[in-house]
């Protein structure tokens, strides 16, 4: 999947674009609006980005976990090389310490990530501060011409590039979950 970014100042027009895309077969998890004014986005019934995804929490937590795995592995390697595990206390305290180090590094990564904008949206920060809205769509190769057809009829949309999309399996999972929730009483 590919992500197509568009810039707009008109939420009413974005609402029409979203409705047209849905009528052409795109699903809600494929269509998003990033805005500094979430209340207006909600008022227009657009699919807004969740607040936690506006920040770089997920990516930073993952990076923290990788650093934690490296630090915990280094700790266990040092214990082995210096043969501290042969003492009467054995491996257990060092294993617990390595788990604590892993957890701490992961937590620090997430803590740092909640303080910075998502790396995918950082390029649009100045536009968001100007009151613009970023409309983006995750599409498959088959849906590209469909998207172009809809976008061409809306002159207020300015193409702002492409990017890394949500994996297709995640989008399909969100669609199945939505269908399941509609069936539940």
C-alpha cells in the first residue's frame, strides 16, 4: 500500500471527498484527516487521527525496546564474561536486572516519543499551525486511478506527496473489527 497526502483548508470539501471515496469502495481505515483542530474534524464526521498516533510513541517505544534488548544482552554477556554467575547468587538477580533494564529502556523510548510529533507528520507541522488540514489515503496499486478520479474533481486539494502506509493486513483487520462490532447487539 502507498499513502497519498493532500493539503486542504476546507473540511466540508474533505467530507465530500471521503464520502466519494467510500462510495467507490475505499474503507474508513484507509482514509484519515490530520488537523490541529480535532473538534471541527469531528463535527464534519471525518476519520481523524487518534491523539496517540499524532505523537511518535509507537516508533520511539519500539526503538527503546531495541535499545533495551541490546543493553540487557550486554549486561548478561558481562555477567558471563566476568563469571559473576558462578557466585552463590547465580543467574537469577542478573536475569531480573536485565528484564528491568529492558523495561526501563522501552518506557524511556515511549516517554520521549510522546513529546515529539510523529515522524511521518513532522513535515506538515507548519501547515497544521497555519490552520490547514492534511488528508491522506492509504491505497493499493489497484485503487490509484480511482483516487485520482475523485481528487481531480476537488480543486481545493493540493497533492503533498506520498509516504509509508499502514500495512494492508492492519487495514483489513480494522475493517473486520468494524464489521464484527456492527453485528454485535
